C-alpha cells in the first residue's frame, strides 16, 4: 500500500481522541435534559475523560516501550471503541461518567504511542512531512470538536456524539494491523520488563491528580472548609508526596523529577499545565450560555466557537512557517499572553449581551493557542538530554490534559459560585434557580426571572473567563522568565 497509509492509521486515532476532549461541549444541554442530571455531573462528563487521559498517559507510554507501540495503540483503539459504545447507550449519568473514564484510558494508550509510530514509519524528508501533517491534524482536532458535536447532536441526538467513533475505530484497527509495523525502542535495556515497570508511580500520580480534581469540583457544593473537601485535598497531597518519593527511588521512573532542575523544562511544564485549561475549560459554560440564554442550536453554538479553532489553525501554520527560528520563550510566552487577553476580553457580558460579544475574544484566544501550542512539545524535548526526550513529550501531554481537567474543576466552582451569588438578591431560591439554569431547565428559570437570570449567567461567565485570564497571564510571565533556547540542561 502507499507510503502514507501508516500516517493515515495513526492520524485517525489521534483525531478521534483529541476531538473527544471537547466534542461533548455543545451537546451538554441536550445531554442534561435527556439524562436529567446536574451541573456537577456535567462537569464530570467533560472532566473525567481528560483526567484519566492525563493520569495514565505516562504509564501508557512506559507500557508501550516494553510491549510494543503498535500493540498498545491497537489495544487503545479497542478500549476507546467499546467505551464509546457504552457512552452512547448509557441509561444514566453514572454509567456515562464511568464509560467516559474508560474512554480516557483508551485515549491515553493511543496518545502515548502516536509519536513513536510516526517516527518509526518514516525517515528523512518523509518523516518531517509526516510530523507536519500529524501536527496539523492534532491542531484541527482540538478546535473542531464543538462544530462536529453541534452537527451530530442537532441531526442525530447527543448519543451519536459517541457512537460515531465506532466505525472510525474499526477502520483504524484494521488499517493499523495491515500497514503499521510493530516497533520498540532499539536501545531499551534488556533487563526491563513488565515486572519492573513503575506501577507505583502510575497509581500514585493517578490517585493524586484524581483526588485534587475531585476536591476542586466538590468544593463548590460542599464548601472549601468542609471535611469532604479538606479530606480530598489531604489525600491528594499525600498521594503526590508519595509519588515524588517513588519517582526518586525508582530505577525506571515514569517521570524523572531531576528534569525539573532545568528552568526551561519547569517553565514549559507550567505553560503546558495552564494552556489548555485557560483556553478551553470555560467553553463548557460558554456553550450553556449560548444555548440556554441566547437560544442558539447546538450547531449554532459550535459556529460561534469556530473563530477560535480557525485562528488557531492559521496562526499555527504561520508560526511554523515564519517563526520557527524564534526562541520558544517568545512564542510560548506571547501565545499565553494572547490567551490571557482573549479570555479577559470575553469578561464583558451583561444581561443584554448577544452571542457576537464573545467573538473577538475567541479569535484572540485562538491566535494565542496557535502560536504557543505547537512549540511546547518540541521545546520540552530539546530542553532535556536526548534519552529523556520521549519522557519529556509524554510529560507535556500529561500536564496539558491534567491542566484541562483542573481548569474545568476550578472554573466550574468559580462560575457556579458567582452565578448563585448574583441570584441571591433577585430570586427567592438562588441555588434552585442556578441549578435550573445549568441543568437543562433554563427555559423555566428565564421565564420566571428573565432579567435576573440573564444578568446572573453573564456574571458567572465573566468571573470564570476573568479567572482563566489571570491564570494564563501568570503562566505567560513564568514562560518569559524561565524558558530559554533549547539546550540539554540536565545531565546524569
């Protein structure tokens, strides 16, 4: 078969897993009404996928190094397909969240192996071209999710947002088995086996990240000083401290903590952690506003978000063409600055604002994403010794998805708190009205108190986007201060 078929097989999986990070964004109002679920549950439909993907990404990469990249990739496709079927058939929100977690595990296996498979399938100029196409597919997938979600939801219903993955997964598996050659790192130590894989590191990282994210999500309902919230934060801190000890002692850590001695690597990890969360995590609440308050359809909401993905694609292409020689300090730092400015410019909504009010902010944010995002992985790989480049790439992916999960949790708590606070002065039961606005019963709340509901939703969204802006601008300063031109800063 043609030489580009292996790239096609790999890109099919990468496209699916990245689209599914936010394809459900515009389907959430229909999902909420269909399953009769709450705002906090809606958060977890989004959050659990990114969280499991982040938590298992480093471990999946280590597993692939031991048993083969194609084998783990195909296994990931199979898990992704079966869990997508479970999502599409879910009778209630509990089953849906569990299935989304399994989907995240499959996505981690796919995401952890795509770079190695592309690298092994091509050489020379063909490899450069392949990675360019792979990067473009990744960038497009990250932004096109809301549009696809809107199209599928409006035409077929929200369940097909998940079911559409099934035929694509079947084709991807068949194609991978036929055209992709199995590969393992040529220089992998012979004594390495599944027995000495860093399983404690994988488990402790997942436990710590999960506990902290759950604590942030629960804090909005239970309160920041409740025993539940404090207990979850404590459990997360203990797990992450144990993870640190385990990585220091492990002969084969999933993340060599000595890499953080390098200022550039530390700055790049901060940028990775913040980037997706600040740029994309608030889209959950913007989508609710566009459909519940502005009355747009699912596809209409997706089209409003389109300037973000369009500008991200264009600015990414222009950055690669004209700014490839510029230090990542400036591309990543300026990209984060634009993300901060773009999200801040969306924090201007009032009760009378229309959907066009968020378009300039989406465009600016998209431009920032396109400038910063393509440079982070390459810069991280170049900032560490060559034998740790794969680990650095995996860390960027894990931190990026973890930042998205944490962003949904943090901004969700901020949004919900500001929404309820704004309603307290105008409606008798602020909590019930807030629940109606975010839980699929917005029409009822708007009919009972139209001005107050619109103003409160705008206040909540303004507070969430302003918070995202503050986080992005802080990370921009960190990148500008810490990141330098690529150099191997850490030695054994």
